[in-house]
């Protein structure tokens, strides 16, 4: 394994480029997991790391679940920053920054709480018109409390989740969110079916079978006329020829 810090940073930056695509291939996903393990093995005891990972590293089963459980137990995984979309080259890319410290071997899990900051929900950034600025991270930095992160407090966007709660989740899923996305339709506010049905019957009532609508035909000049106009035209068909008021057309 290469332990050159500059090469590690360069590799991390390359993984950010992978996230330009909306969704990772299975090969890229496996490579992300391998890189996460690689950084873990390079850390010395009490060493600190922050790694950009796509969403599926947080929730995929199989090897992903094994690595997450191992990481939660053997490291202090203390912070997860949910990055907004629109900060990479492709729209819709979903990524996160995972913060953890390497700890010595112990029977008890080192992770006690995972603090998650949601910088994604109801945040809209673009590369040109509305790029992410350093000031947009001020609230996260204040919540992170780098001087003493053991004195944190919850806020609207910053919540803590206990270790026991995390490992009980299906596949130790760390893709957790709680804010309601205002861009999505709030189905809870939709009226009930007993309200929708009468409205539908008033606005889209089918025609009565006892009084069908008058048929319409097209005249030769392109104008439309109702069934009453049909009688006025006195159109008849005799021996395959169209006869109108006694005049014969061949």
C-alpha cells in the first residue's frame, strides 16, 4: 500500500470526479469501499480522516454492510455531512463526507453517536448561477465545534443518532434524513377520496345516455355542422354517387 499523503489526497480528488456521473457502476462502488478500507488501514491510532463517499456506500448491503459495521465498531465515526446536489459537474449527484477517527482495538464499539448534518434538503446550488460558497458551510462548522466536538447541540439540520440505533437499522443503513423536501408533493395534505370523488363527478360528468351529443360531420368547404345541418344538406347516396338536392356528382 502506498502511504504517500499527497498521492492519497490525489486519489481522493479522483473519487470526487467519479461522482460526476449520476450513479456509480458496481465496479466504482467496490472501488469506493476498497478506498475506504485503504484509508482506515493507513490511519495511525487516533488518526483522523474525512472521506467523500457516494450515497450507496452508506446503504448498500453485502460488503458495504460489513464495512460499515466494522467501521462503527473499530473507529469513532462521529460526523456525516450530507452534501447538496449541484456542486459536481452532473446534476443530481448525491455524495457525503464521512468523518472518523482510528482507535485502538477494544471489545466495546468506539462509536457512541453519529452526528449527521443535512446540507442537502431544500438546498439548491449550481456550478455557475449559484455555486456553493464557503459561507454556506459556516453553520455546519459552528455545529461541528472543531474546538470541542463533544459539546454539540442538535438543531434543525444537525441530529445525533446513537450507536445502538444505527446497528439495528436494516443493513446498518447510514443514509438517514428527517427534513421534509419542499420540492416533493406533500401527500399528507391531499384531500381524502370522499372529497376528491364528488369534485371529479362535477368536473368530468359523462354525457347522459338518454341525450347523446349531436354528431358532427365535415362539409366539403371544411366547416363543421351539427346533426340538424345534415337534414338541411339533404345528402343521399344513390348507386354509389353522392346526390345533393338532385344534383349529381360523379
